């Protein structure tokens, strides 16, 4: 037999066996696939896959949250360092207060003694150029005065008057409390051109005390027990120490009745009270158009000149509504003179005086003391996430001051606002709704009231935290103490930007990462009361809002229980 034929037969048999094995494998696999699964295995596999998917989502969110928190912490650390460097820069740039006191001391002496006037100019330039330090200048001033006019102890009239920053024995503060620490050069330029501003004192008023003793102790500690001392009414009284000489009149525009009363008031104050009258440039043009008689009125050319008016204005008179008072307060970036608001508007929560009785009201205010309400303001900073310093771009002109409220809302966006709120670096809540209102107590009867906030007496120190249409059933308004600092930030995961407005004006956009920082300003707005602070407040909500006005229940006699 041929050996080749044997090999072919062997290979053919091997191929047939492989074909049979493949056919059998396909049959086995098909049977295994078609075989039904054990009961319950599918449900367990579905549950396991869902659990794994949930775990993966949680881990991914945790990683994203950790990365976001680290990025935010690093950003706020950078901003804190930038703010500290900025404050240190300002501290090095500003002159010590002792230099200012030397200026005041030497200037008063120079005004009282003509021989020292030229020496004063020389010393002023030396101190300003840094050639003489404050202590040496003060010592030199004393020696020069002794040489020119003798010992200052023997010349009482040459001694510098008591610092007006100090509180009196019974007074809570004086003129210096409402007077800004302006630049020295600005102060002296104004002082040399205009009459010295009238001084006054603010005092607590006590009810029912014949000896006119003022109570200061609120809490006392005696024999191991904390007790509350008897409180006064806390009504603040303003008393002139020298007669006021300059009055500023601010009016509501586009009102014929306001123009008529303004012209009459200006004429009466000039002829009967012999006062210096300042009006707005617009009002001065209107008065001069009416008659050249009003040429004695004074005005300003730009905002820089207006911001210096608090150095000379003794009293501010507003003719309009609450909006005119808000506008007048916004024009004063620092201290605000006492405001006498006459009602020529709509509601008038801050305008208790009637314009038809302006002569009697102003005569009483100019001659004697008056009750005032110190209306606190909020100072606000917008911190941009993209800036290297918190004080770049946004705060070149200083903080924004508001008398009513700061509103953060969603603007034209259809998404809910997402705002993270912090109080003294403690997390408060995340606002999800139409927005948030940070209001003063004076603004508690404005937008905050419409959003469901409480009405609060204007002299109660506090900040109202009121949400606007929150998407929550448990988000109630808060009232926070006045000493806290609030920070409202748009988080990076927000769906849209937010918008902020200050007393309904100066609307700004807050992008992702931007923040708004608010705290209580140092300069309140003193408004003169018609009766007292409490009576004026209650009358305003009764007359303006008809608060709790309803028909009285009929009396049918006593019923037996």
C-alpha cells in the first residue's frame, strides 16, 4: 500500500473529528443560552448594577465637591492676603491722628494770635512734607507761643478747645461724631474760606426725671447677680451749642408745588433768619430764572465739592417724599448733617413734617433742641472673583452706602437664584428663589415688608435678612444684630448670574464667584422728629399703611361664660 494514501486517510479522519467537535460545541452553547436562569438572579443583578451606579455618582460628586472647596478656600485665602496688604498700604499712607491734632492746635492758636499766622504756614508745610515729626512740631508750637504771647496756661483763650471726639459727661456724642476725618489740606482750605460750622451735642432723653439725670448703665453686676438697670426712653435729643448758619435745601424735581415752596422758604430763611443758603445747581438756575433776587444762593460744581459740604452745612432740608430723603443721604458718603424732611410725596415714612407749616417748624428747630432718629446705613462692597484685590475697580470711590435695602435678585434669568450666605464666616443658608433682601430697620417698611419681612422700629439696631419668593415652606425672615458682617456669594455651580441693586439704583451684575459684603456703616442719617421717634414711626404705619385698620366689633353687652 502506498504510504501517501495512509497519510491522507489519517488527515481526513482528523478533520472529520474537528467538524464533529465544533458541531457538538455549538449545540452545547445553544442549549446553555436557551436554558432558563435561576429565579432571582436577574433581580439581584439589576439591584447590584443600580447600587454600583449610585456609588459611582456619590464618589464623583464627592471628588468634585472636594476640588471646588479647595479651589474656593485657596481663592478666599488669596483675597484675604490681598485685603491685608491693601490695609497695610493704607496704614502706611495715612498720617497719624496726632499730626491732625497738631494742625488743629496750631491753627487755633494762629487764628487767635495774628503774630503766629506766618509761623503756622511754615510749620504746616514742614509737617506735610515730613520734615518735622508730630511731637517735635507740638513742642515747637508750645515754645513759639510762649515767646510770642506768653505762657499758654496764663492765656486760656489760646489753649486748644476740648477735642470734640470726646463724649461729654451726660452727652453721648458731639459734632465730631458726625464729622469726617477729612484730609488736612481740604479742611484748612475750606476753613479759611467759610464760616465755622455750628456745634451741637446729642444726649439721651429720660422720661419722668425732674433732675434731668441721664441713665447709662444698662446691665449691672451686684452681689453675684446680673440685673438690668432702669432704662431711659433712648430718645435722642440734639441741642445747638452755637447757632446754625448754613442750610442746604434739596428738592424733588419736576414738581410745581415743590418749586413754589422752595422759593418761599429760601426767601424766608435769608430775610428772617439771615442764613447762608445752599441749593442744587438745577434749583439755583430755576430760582435765577424766576428772579435775580436769588443770586445770594450758593451751589456746587461737581460731586467732589458736594462731598465736602458736610464740613460747613449745619442743617439739611428736604422737600419731597422718602425718595428725596434717600437721595439726600446717598449724596453724603461720610457724616450726614441733621435732616428736616418735609412731606411732599406719597407715603412719607421718613417725612413727618407738613410743608404748609414750615415756618413754625424751622423756627423751633433753629432756636432750640429737637428729637432726632439716628437711621443706620449699610455699607456694601462688591468683590469680583476675577480681580486680584477686593478693592480693585469696584471700590475706587469707597463703599456703597444704603439707607433702605440691598436687593440681590435673578434679573431677567428664568432660573432660580442660588446664593450662599455667610454671617461672620459662619454658613447661614443657601437661598433658592427669586432673591434676597438685606435691609436696615428704616427700610423694614419698604421692599422687605412687601416680601414678608417684619416692621421694625428704626432705632432698633439690626439687619433684616428677608428672602424673595423662596422655593421652600420653611424659609422665614431673620433679624440679625447690627455688628455682624454678611457675605452673599454666587457659587460656581449656579445656573445663572445674579443682580444687585442699592436702594433701587446702581444695579450691578454678580457673576459666578462674585460676592457682596455688607455691614453697618459708621455714619448714620439723623432725621429730625416731629414729636419723637416712636410716635413718628407709629403715625407713619397708621397713616401710610392703615396698619390693623378694621371695623370695630359691635358691643351687645357682656356674655355669660
